[in-house]
């Protein structure tokens, strides 16, 4: 499916996760593309998303962040600089894809974004020397911060995620289940 400046595909493992690629205009100076358009999201999705704030995370090679999520936040994620492996896990108990995961190689020069619904956890592993990760967050009410989020260890055996690493750099939060 395509809509104006964006090409949309669905994850082949978890169809509710969307992969969004903007159209890119190139010329002798470089390129230009749209990373977000409210009209597109409000027309394409059945519910209106209220994107309230953006976050950036700069990480070095071998850093693994996640798996985190909550019950109300939509996340539009991308890699602005470098290369990461983005992983998304469905935590909706009534879903046919419950506890299934999908991964996406996100590279800054490919401009792809992943739209993650509420009740999913996500995390990423930095494959390049450095990477700048961008989160665009939509939610109603107040933001659910770290202490109130679902958190699963990066190597939780229930998921058996293939990260491509065995000894990543972690924060304590990313090595426990809650």
C-alpha cells in the first residue's frame, strides 16, 4: 500500500506492526523526505494518534536497550544515525501473535520507520560504531515512564530472540523481568 509520501507494509510475523518508508527526493545537493505527516496517520489508521513528544537515544556499539513497553503508548521509531537491530514483541494476551517477535534492520540511510502499537515491547541492539535512535510517542493522558512500564530481560527464554550478540552492554533494567 502507498499513500502520498509514504510506503506502508506490514510485518509478516505480526501484521499489526507497520513498516513505513518515506518517498525520498534526490538531487545534486542530497535528499529530502518527510518523516511524519499527521494527516497521513489520521487518515490511514482507524484511530487518531496524538503524538505528544519525541525522544532520542545516542548509544555506542554493542549497546542493547529494551525490552520495554506499556498499555497505551504508540511508538514510531527510526534510526537517525548508524545501524540498529530493532525488535518488537507482541504482549497482547488475546492476540494470535502473543509473545511472537519480529526484528528489523534499521539503517540511517534507508529512512525506514516502525510503528509499534500499545501492548508491545520493543528494544534495539546497536550494530554500528554509534547510533542515534528516535522515538515519536503518542498516548492519551500522562506518559507512562520507566517505573510503570512492562520490562523483560533482553534474553528472556520465552521469546528466544536472535539478537546477533551474546554479551551486550546493558543497563540493569534491561536484564530483569517485571
